[in-house]
């Protein structure tokens, strides 16, 4: 297909301006982590902009300029996919938490999850928070009566930071550990395991299918009989049940939806009411909610 140079130039210029505005918007949101919630869709947009910028795609001159358009370098697709493959690696998160040490909550904060968590997890339960990052979730749960929380993350940077921050929280512990190999924990160690974004991160990285299976096998192993695995994700059932609903995990699954919090709000929103999805509604996907998969160990 032949495209006139002027039209191509105009389209590239428009795209460049849109990307520049997108970067400003996302950078603002990434900076003010205390006042919003972000999901992997937004993070993917930011990553896409970063990739294009790194390849020499910057703001193009206006159509009235005599300067030629900026060329886009021809790096391979494998190079583009490389950064996404880092999501499952400790070095990536060590660098990120060094660069962005402010508290950050993926998807939902405790005030949004509290109604569902209180119906599933008792204050006396032993709780494992996988891929805890620097989320406030454990601190907020602790303040609400959950005093036996073990936090683990693959990043030693964030674990050491959170360990120092929460040193006055008796009963709360912090461990550097890979969620796909939690060898330090004996089988049946926990009443509940909570994940907010860790499975999604593994599914973005290289070896996603194998790593997600290893994670679920480990979560199942460390859960007590009757224990709950609460997995908060942006992925609708058609994209997550394939990884979560396997007989080898020895658990039964329920799927809930939870309304997404409003972006840009600095005050806590009222606790959301989770909605239990019937299997017949699993294909009715919507971008207005987060999905919470609750697995009960047999």
C-alpha cells in the first residue's frame, strides 16, 4: 500500500504528540502513588512509550518545518519483548524499588478489599503476602487486627526497606524469597495466601506458563487444608482460569469482581461490595472491575 509522504509525516507527528502527552499523564500518576491505583494496562502503556523513546521516536517537527522527520531505528522484536520479560526477575524489581521507593498499591488498597478479605480470612489466621512489594496492604491489615502476617518478595531492596519501616509491628515478618520456590516454608504453613499483582507480573515475563504453574503449586503446598488463596488481578476468567483451575493444585475456585477505584482520588473510597460471578458469566468481561480468584485448598 502506498502512503503519501505528507500523510505519513502528519500521522507520525500526531502519534508523537499523543505519546508525549501520554508520558506526562502517566509520569504524573507514577509519581503520585498515594492518590491513585494503577493496573498493568497503564504500566504497559508507559513501557511502550519508553521503548519508542529509546528507539529514537521523539516529537517530530511541525508540518511547516523543512526538517526531515526523525527516523525510527530498526531494533528487533526480541529486544522489545526483553523488557517485559524482566517482570519476573529480581534485578528488575531491585532497580525499580531503588528508583521508586514510595509506597505503591497495585489495583486495590485495603479499604477496597476489606469486605471480601474479612469474609474469607480470620484475624487469628496465619497469612502469607506473596510479592508484597512496598504496598500498604499488610500494614493496613495489621492495623485492622491481622497480627500474624509473613511478607515475601523477590526483591531484597524492598524487603530490607519494609523490614525497617515495620520494625515496630510484632508478629509481622519479612523474607526475601521467590514465589516459585518457597522452600523455607513447610507444607501447610498458612491459613491464607494473598497475591495482588504477582501472578500478573509472572505472566508478563519469560517462561510465564511454567512460572505461574510453579507459583500455584507452591501456594497450594504451603496452604493448610481449608486455607484460602486470594488472587487479585486485572485478568478476566478467559485469561486466568487456564492458569489457576487445575486439578493438581487441589483447590476449588470462585471468581469475584470488585469495582475499580476512581483514578485521581486522594480520599479513601467506601468499601466495595464484591460480586460472586456465576460460571455462566465468566465470558462477560468488563474493564470496569478487577477480578479476584479465591481458591480453597481441599
